[in-house]
């Protein structure tokens, strides 16, 4: 088993009940969940993958998310291929997003990659 992989049966309520149902099995989708200083969910932004299957974070998602008193962000996306391990692009995007958010005093709390059997957590794998 991969370091950082959490099987479906061990997922917390946010991952299993809130995020997992928002993913499409056929297309890569990216979610940005914004939480306030009291760890309450304020907003979720969604970006669907393009024709190549890659998800990019459009500026509109950042503008919508960051305009509402966000203190922390959780990134999540799915890999319809079933490969739970992050790609080089996933790793680069995570570090760039963390740096971008940090300049505004906002924490990137984790980046989750969902597959059918569970999800990979950057934080659990100590990659953040």
C-alpha cells in the first residue's frame, strides 16, 4: 500500500460524504473547498478537466473562493485511471498552490487524489 493512501472504508466524513460524490468516474475533476477560521465549509469551487483530461485551476475559481473570508483550502481531484499516486504535474500544482495561498495568509491543508478504492493524501504522505 502507498504511503498516504487511505482506503474508502477509512475515509473521514468530509472525504467520503462530501467530496467523493462530486467526482465523475469518466472525467478528471478538481475541487477547491474553502473553510473559515472556525473550520466551517464556506464554498466549493469545481473545475472539470479539458479534452486532454487535465484539470487547470481557472482564475474564476480562485476569485470566487478567496473573496469570502477563507482561512484554509482543501484541494481534491480524481484520477479516473485508478492510479492513486500523484503525477509530477500534481506535485508541482500542489506546491504552487500552497505558495500562492501562503502569500495571502491562507493554508493549503491538503490535496487529495480520489480513486475508486480510496484516496491519496499529500499531507498523510508528508509531501506538503
